């Protein structure tokens, strides 16, 4: 097809008087004259003006919401309000019809739940256009952030033979004939494709550590899988994670890196996706009007993002966090559903209280009880009361709770071996991981940033199913 110009370019350059071709999908058509066409390149549509008398009744009828068209003409200054320029159409070609009786995406407000059922078409709405353009910008920002700091992008395997992470339930990978297995009642992993049992990866961390202990600074950015049966607005069975791992970084360097990374991504979005953010801000404000006052956002989206990008994150220890929760009126009025005491794995209600109510900004919590964290986290010296903690850190943000989880890693072989024993991890399962502690071990640290949670933070979308193109959740893998 001959060259066409995207609406984004047209609105940026405004080449009034030039002949151009636009291709996209019809949003609205009024007075048999004005077509708004959207091509996904930006949040805005372009007004295409046709002359009714140039077209037969039949053609005019085919211009429906969703119809794909190619419009050639000359760009002019618009006389109407709402747009600076418009295309005065000389040649209109209908590329693909769209039957209004069947097309589910009409020019009215659809609920996000309804659109989830139409995930194949929801890209065509303004909201999802903005969300998925932001998803792109944030991916790019992640790569730019790490590349500019001398990190190397590492591709961790998606199929793993290790289950040491312990981050959750795993999806098994097999090429065995399950009907046969059911018939014989025998499932023998040694007969399977890899000669052993394998799973979809929960995290690329252990592999990233191996690479960091040679390349220095690496990060992964790929899909990870968890078969947890948690049907919440913040959990997916398939999500994307960014996992930097850095040799010679300790827990403080790790916190600095996590904070800098989040701020950079937010700043990048503010600078490169401003119009989409403005649209999403307005969308959120409209949604908020339907909600009870205490559930509304205290501040508009862009102001919230600027606040996060412009201020130091709060940093407290787990012990201090528990103390704050115990001292809170919320606790005294018995408003927490789950108990609060030293040693608990904080629930999302606790995390959200700290970041949303108490500090009203991002918080980094360090020094978690060793018993509730993974085996590879570095043991701290026991505290004054003899309690065992690890050099772990979680970053919590308002509206979401945990967005980053990470730690300094246990680099001492003897300590690591005793942790394996405590956590019932057979050494032969991770002999390769243990060898790095034998051959030139060193202090190192890293974290995992949930990519969808980052997109939720930046777009203000309240459900994680609405920031990934095709969400995988319990009992749902359509498309
Ligand atoms: O805290 P998690 O489980 O940490 C790890 O997997 C470590 N191996 C990371 C590391 O140190 N390299 O997960 C990290 C982040 C969470 O903070 C959260 O943002 C996100 O991944 N996450 C999920 N996002 C969507 N759906 C889920 N089911 C998620 N589970 C974790
Ligand atoms: Mg975590």
C-alpha cells in the first residue's frame, strides 16, 4: 500500500496544505460529512471531512463505528472547535466493513469488566489504547534505565528444572501423553521430554545471580508464572518481571537502585506519554465520581506521579513497621482483619495502611524475619532481642502495596548451606547456584519489579487484568 501518515505525526507537524493519506478505524460519523478516524498512534482522532455528494447512499451506509478506511486529501485548518486541523477528503476507500448490529465496541461508555470479555477488541477504546501505549513506553524506559547504567539484558530460561525459589505454586511443563498417564496411573518424570520434571519459571533471579557474578550488572525482563489461586486485582498467573542483579551491591545500594528505577520510569512516562496520562487522569476522575467519597483518589493522577518522582521514599525496618501498625488507631479500633505481631507476613491491608494512610508515599521496608523470606536472603546479625532477620527489602506504593521485592543475597557458603537444610532444599537441586559461593563469591543484591504493578501505578488502573493484553488468572485463559 502507498505511504500513509499517522495521526500522531499529523498532529505534531500539522503540515497544512499538504496532500496526505490517513488509514485507521472510524469512531464516529455525523451529518454524512464528518468522520473521526483513529489509528492508534496517539490518543487523538483526526476529523476527515467528506462531501456527501461524492458518495452514494450505499457507501455512506458502510461508514460505521469500527469500519477501516483509507482517506486521502489535503490537510486544512479546522473551522470547527475541538481540533486544529482536519483532512479535507478527496478520496475515501472503505477497507473493511464493520456491522453495527454485531460490533460490540460502540461509542458509549463500556465497563472494564465488559471489555475484559472483549479483550481482542478492547485495544480500540481510548482507555486501552492509552494503557497499551504506556505499557510500551514503560518497557522502553526500563531498558533505557538499565542500559544507561551499564547493565546487560539477560534472558533467563522460561522452562526451569529448579524449584528452589519457593515463591509460589508452579505450572508443570510436560510433553507426556496425559491420557496415557491417566490410563496407566504412572507419571514418570524420567520418561518426560527433559528426563526430569520441569516447570514454568517463577523468577529469573537465580540465573541472574549466576550472570551477575561474572558480568557485574545484569537484569532480566520477561514473563514469569505462578499457579497461585489468588483471584485479586493485583495478581496474575502470568506476569512480567524485571529482575536486576548487581555484584558488589549491598542492601542499601539495592534500595537506591529500586527507588531510582521507579522514579525514572514515572518521569519517563510524564515526559513521553503526557497526553495518554492526561486522558487516563480524566478517566479516573470520572470513575471516581461514581464512588463513595472515601474511596476516591485524594489527588489527580499526574500530581500523584509527580509527588512520587520528586520525593525521597520513606525507609523503615520491619520492626518499626510492626510498631507503627500496633500504635495506629486503625489497629486500636480493630480495623485490621489479620493479626499484627512481630513475625507475621504482612498482609496487603497492613502494607496499604503504611503506604497510603500513614506515610502517604512510597515506603521501603527492610529487615524482615528470616522465617518468612526466601532461603537465599542474607542473614543479618540477630537483633537486640535475638530475633533473626534477613537483608530483604520490599517497596510499597499507594494504591497497590508491594511493587518491588528483593534482597542482598547470602554470599557465605556455610550460611547458605544451613539455610538450604532449614528450608528442605536438597543441595543437588541447586548445586550450580551453590558453586558460585565456592568460586569467587561476593556481596551482591537484586530485586524483582512487577511490571504490571508498575503500569497500574502509572496509569491509575485499579485492576491488573486491565494492564496486560490477555490476562491469565484462575479459570481464565481465553484468547
Ligand atoms: O516478591 P517476589 O515474589 O520476588 C521474587 O520473585 C524475587 N525472585 C525477586 C528478586 O529478588 N529478583 O516478586 C517480585 C514482584 C512483586 O513485588 C510484585 O510486584 C510482582 O513481582 N509479583 C506479581 N505481579 C503480578 N502477579 C503476581 N502473581 C505477582 N507475584 C509477584
Ligand atoms: Mg514479595
